[in-house]
């Protein structure tokens, strides 16, 4: 059995614009990457954010008018805020980078703020989670959500909307 990681690594070594089959191979890998499943880094970062009281939802189905349905890796739908972990080789290919940029612009049009996370960011998950907590709080305040309270569990991150 071959893992997705191994397939991406093979593509990184063998794919080239002048090589026959490269586009087909990369499109096939892209379809693999679009399947909604939590990776280990997503679980680790999600747990760190939940411990800080951020009410993270993994693989939230985001449907924007006139756009393809996407699934940000981690999200707080109530404040239209998400996180994309760009850790696979596919994100570094020309096609992957273009797909990521289009998806980011689409989410922007839908008034979503999505934070990109790289492999180097994941070296210090606790520092990253602190930084993302700060960005989450800024986002909540910027759209008029008051009193973003943090606690120790997923359900204790209470969001209270302003009435006026």
C-alpha cells in the first residue's frame, strides 16, 4: 500500500511541465488532497486551539454563492475564520499554489479570514496556537462579536453577539 505522502513525494521528484503525464498525475493527486480527512498536524493544532478555548470545527463545509464547496482544515464558522495547513508537497507546485490562491480569494469574497499555516509554523505548535488565538480574537472583535471568552474545552469558547 502506498500513502498519499509517498505519492506526493514521487510527484515532487518526477513531475515536470515537459514530461508527459505530469498534468494528469498532479490533477489526480489534487483530487486525493481534496478528500475531507483530518491529518495528524490538524489534530495536534486543533487540540492546542481547543485547550485555549477556541471553538474549532475540523473540515467545516464552506459553500459560497457561485463557488465550489471547500473545507477549511480548521474553522470557527460563527466568525467566518479558518486555518489552512499547507503542509503537503502539492501546495508548493505551480498548480497547487494557484488552486490555493483561488480558494483564498473565493473565501475572501465570502468575508472569510483564513490563516495559512506552513511546515515551519508547526515546529512550535504552542507558539503558533498562541498567535492564532490572538488572530481569532481580533477577527471576532472586528466583525462585532463581543466578549470572546476562552476556557479549557471546545464548548466553553462562548461567543456573544452585540445587539446594536
